[in-house]
C-alpha cells in the first residue's frame, strides 16, 4: 500500500471514530451504480462530469430542441408564427443530420435499427 493510500485510510478511520459518517444522506441504502459500459473508458470521467452538470451532447440537445419545436408547431394557430417555428425546426433538423453524419452516427447499424422507434417516440 502506498503512502497516499495509508494516509487516506488513516483519515477515514479517524473520521469514522469521530462519527463524521453517521447520519449521511442515503445511509443504509444500496448504492446506485450507473452502467457506463457503453461509454469508452477514457471518456467516462468527462461523461460523468457533463451528465452531473446537466449538459447534454450537442446531438441530444438538438433532438430535444426539435421535439420542443414540433410541440410548439402542433399547438400554434397563428400562420406567421407557424412559419417561423417551421423554419427554425428545419434549421435544427438539418444541423442534427449534418452532425450525425460528421460523427458517423447515422452509418451505425444500431442507429438504423432503432431510428424509427426513437423518432416515433420523440415526435409523439
């Protein structure tokens, strides 16, 4: 065991003796272990940081915006506003397609297999 490991163990033991770990949130509950097997190992830390910060990858953010714009378009009754929303939706959809092509995500066999189901669910 290295020097830092021994120091960490010593600090943990001292904190336990002082009762600093008593009454912590989630005490006695099982840990929720997130499956990150789909994320390359070298990207897992950054993925976790971005996820905890509530930041989505650009393609997911664009998909989310497209869904919101479709909802707005469906609810809108004013012709001028419908045109503006429709134009914005087209721009976002094109940007999303370009981004997926750049990243090679649209060439994935998994993408083609699940795309219709995902689109149907996102579009309502």
